[in-house]
C-alpha cells in the first residue's frame, strides 16, 4: 500500500557524483570574491565564485550539492591536506548561466587552540586558523584553486519544482544552498515558479545575515517568497533574549506555517549547524505537523510529549523522511 508520505515524496533529479576524486583535483580559477555579511560582523564570510570550465565539474553540478577544495601544502604530520567540502551556493546553471562557474560561502575559521587529547599541551592557546577556509578566503581573483566533486545526491531541488512548496531553514553559512535554490526557483531560465517559498535564516546578530540584500529583494519582487530572520543574540519583543530558527517557526505556526506544513506539496530543507534539526523536530512534532516529515522509530518516544523528548533519543530514534532533507554538520 502506498502511504500519503510516499505520494508526496519528491522525485529528485539524478546527480553526478565524484567526477573528480580528492587524490586528483582539477584546477579551477577564482573569478570573484567578496564579503557577504550584512555590514558589521565579527565574522568574515565570503562569496567566492570559481570558474571550473574545461573540467569534469563544468555543467555537472546541481544546487544542493557540495564540491571539494584541496588546500596546497602539508599538515603538521607532513601529509597533504585533506579535501574539505563546501556547499555550492550557485544555481545548477552556475553564476554564469552556463554551469561553468560555481560559488560557495566560506567562513574564516579563527579560534584559539584548546587541548583536544590528553597528550596536548594544556597551556597552548595560540591562535588557530582553519587551513582550508582561510586559504579559500585569501584567494584573489585570477588565482588557481584545486577542486574536486561534486558530492551529494539527496539534498536537491525536485525534478519538477512547481509540484512543491518549500520551507528552507538555515543557520549561518548553511544559507549557501538556499541562495542557489532561491535563485533557481525565482530567477531560473523557466521564469519564476508559482510555489510558495519560506526561508528562515538564523544568525547571531543582524550584521551576520548572509546575502541579506538578495533575499530582501526577492521578498519585495516575488509575493510567493517569504524571508524570516531569527536573530539569536539581540533582544526582541520586550525580551532580553533572541530567538532560534525553531523558536521562530513555533511562534509563527498558527499565522503562517500550520496549513503550509500540512499541505502534501510542502518540502522542508534544513542546512547549517549540527544539532539544529533537533529543536525543529520537537516543534514539528509538538505542534502536530510532523506527519510526512518525521518518523519516530521508538514506541516510548512516540507516546511521550515531544517537549520532553531527551536529546539523545531524538538523535537515535527520530528520522526525517524524504520530504525533510537535512544537511547539517
Ligand atoms: P553562525 O553564524 O554562528 O550562526 C548560527 C546561528 O544558529 C546562531 O544564531 C546560533 O545562535 C544559532 N544556533 C546555535 N545552536 C542552535 C540550535 N541548536 N538550533 C538552532 N539554532 C542554533 O553559524 P556558522 O558559524 O556560519 O555555522 C554554520 C554551520 O553550518 C557550520 O557548522 C557549518 O559547518 C555548517 N554548514 C553545513 C553545511 C552542510 O552541511 N552542507 C553547509 C554550510 C554550513 P547562538 O550562537 O547565539 O547560540
């Protein structure tokens, strides 16, 4: 028997995978690089566009996939740096409309060293700079960059986008795929889709919002595109605290999201911080709109009030369905 969940599951396009392996990267060339925060921010996040024409990656990536970057040089053990994956931030037809230029949204990893293993020096708190993120952010227009991929076959827009409506939930640089998806749905070659699209973006401060101008512009120009921001560290509505993406969706459930999430057309995409899905799962279940998006693999948990679900049990027993796609790490 076919359940309603199966009927509403999206048909995804077939994605090309691992055309270029990490051991043999090909050379792309940076065509543009710019900061993409919303003004003042303590972070440095860039929009970096890379020309991959003439390589197997050209015309062979889809929005929602990732590609790899191999920083030159060797690590502390003298081994070549491992490949790092970055979410593609451009539509499937690329920044150039031809699928020859892809882009991503790297954030400089800047931290202090902290001991990770018992043998590490407990007093070592020197500056730590993430190797690949800083390599990518340092690159200038015209520089060569070793790339691999593409990777990922399940966090994709459906083959027929008009058949669905969309809830995109992002934290921080998890916005990358949604930039490309929104562009593809609203500015794609077939013209704007008529689907409803809600983007919920979480950031610490307003200055940390990424591609904010683009999304505000889309919200102004397309009445089917809705942009909601969840700012976690700024006081709001008389409270001294901010709000997370799941809290905002909870707050807006009755006015905006309940019937939207109950519709069998709707797909949910979640990208960003590992663990961000947990609060969202609880909100969906507690509000009674989890059907079609979640499956609970434990009878005790299913019988419990979702507000009381223990975190470890959520991780173990709550799974997202094909209508709820996750990219969190
Ligand atoms: P960021 O600027 O620090 O923003 C993250 C926001 O989410 C902050 O407002 C943070 O609030 C909030 N937050 C923290 N815990 C949360 C939770 N449990 N539920 C909901 N919101 C929560 O983010 P970032 O530094 O760019 O980090 C983005 C993360 O996304 C990175 O870990 C990156 O690896 C990941 N990412 C994954 C993919 C992928 O899987 N394809 C792609 C891109 C990025 P507070 O800090 O105020 O608590």
